[in-house]
C-alpha cells in the first residue's frame, strides 16, 4: 500500500495571515465604534482610555496569532492512500 503525503501551498500561509489581519481590523473598528458613545457620555478622556484598551488587547492577540500561524501551517499534512 502506497501513501502520498502533501503539504499545503505557501500561499495558504499568506491567506491565514491576511485573515488574521482582517479580523484584527474588524475588532479595532468595533472598539472605535464602542468608544464613540462612551466619549459622548463620559468625556474624551474616557474615550481615549477605551480606544487604548481595545488597541492593546487587539494587538496582543494579533501578535500571538501571527506567531502561531507558522507552526500551525507546518503541521498540516494531507495523505492519499491506495485504499
């Protein structure tokens, strides 16, 4: 019985990074949209703090995701067997 093992194209890794970047941008826009009403009610200082917190949390998970993309990509294998 013969088994053929394949790995995904390197373009898939680029797609993963692009997807993570898109999600990070969406989270940041959501944070900006949520901080706007806070700024109207509690003042501009509260809005700046809210924006800073959203930015730091977003940046933290984004950097972790970028670090984990490479090991995840290298772990992918596809096998085709004769049976």
